[in-house]
């Protein structure tokens, strides 16, 4: 793993937060939860999906209310988020836009309900000029499910 790592993650329902916490526990990396204003998304996933689709159409991604640390201290950022409609969630898209000046490696991780779809490819597309490594993607109701062995294997490669 890198010398100085940072975990940045967005979690709406807690699944990505649990995975980010486990990565933090294993690596000791600094960790920051990315937040959007409270009224951005409802607690209903179907309504969130409609808002998300509108954001994708208009490229009006949510404002992030989290202050990021000084990124020059890190050579690796692990970016975690939920899979929405088999794609990268809009808060993570907004985060990737803010990270464009980062020169280290970015390693995505995600949690999805039943299908990760094209998450890695979608992440790379939104990452622009960022240096993206292979990600760690798990499902809460399917395969690949979380297991420590696969997580440790992924982390060793970073």
C-alpha cells in the first residue's frame, strides 16, 4: 500500500460507510466522509434514482459540503461510493471533479445492491486525467460479496 493514503467516501444508506470503516481499520489511512446538503436526496432509493437521472441529464451534480484535507500530503486516495443504476453516484462524480489536480493514484471502491454494472469504466470516464487503479467492488445482495481475503488482496496491490 502507498505511504500516505486517504479514504474519501460517500454513503447514503450505510453500506459504503461500513466498507470504508473496514478499509480504515485495516490500513490506518485517514478517512473523510463526503457529505451533500441534507435536502439533496430523500431516503427513498427510487426517488433518489429519479433525482440522479436528472442530475446526469443536466450535469448539475450536488454541492459537496465536506472540506477536503490538504491532498498534497497523500499519494493514494481510495474513493468509495454506492452504485446507482449500475453507475457512479452523483456525489462521487462531484468529488472526482474536485480532485482533478491530484497527481497520485486513485483507487475506487463501491457497494451495490445487486449489480455493479460498469462502475469501474464509468468511474474512469468521470475521472478525467486522474490516475485510476483497479477497484474493489462488492454487492450487498449478490456476488461478489465482501470478504476480508479479497479486500486484503486488493489493498496489497495498491
